[in-house]
C-alpha cells in the first residue's frame, strides 16, 4: 500500500526534514519525492510505502496534518488508489 503526500506552503528551512521525521516515526518508507520552490512557495509530492507502518493510516495522516498546522502549511495524505481514481479520465 502506498500513499501520496502533498505539501504546499510558504518556503522555510526544515520542511522536508520535518515531513521525513513523521515518516520515520511511523515507519513509512519514502519511495519517491519531488519538490520545488516557486517564488516563495514550497511544493512537494512524496510517494510513501505504508505496508509496514507502526500506527494506523488515520494516525499517520493525522500526524502529517498536525505538522502542517504547526508549520502553517498544507499537508495531505491520500491512499494511492484513491489518488489514482480521482485522476483517471
């Protein structure tokens, strides 16, 4: 099972480190990552493998959301299947 993690917000030092720390805490493996800074906006999409996570998907998603709220950025976690279904023509 994989998830798509999207991160959007004002650029600041340590965003990737903090998101990666939540992945580490939950034992989610980062499979792929892309990020860009557009003017002063940070944009990142991360693909994570969650078959071996040590918490529920809801907890993993909730920790990411709480991190986003703490940092003033938007972090969303979506199952890969849901993401693919939403973007299928």
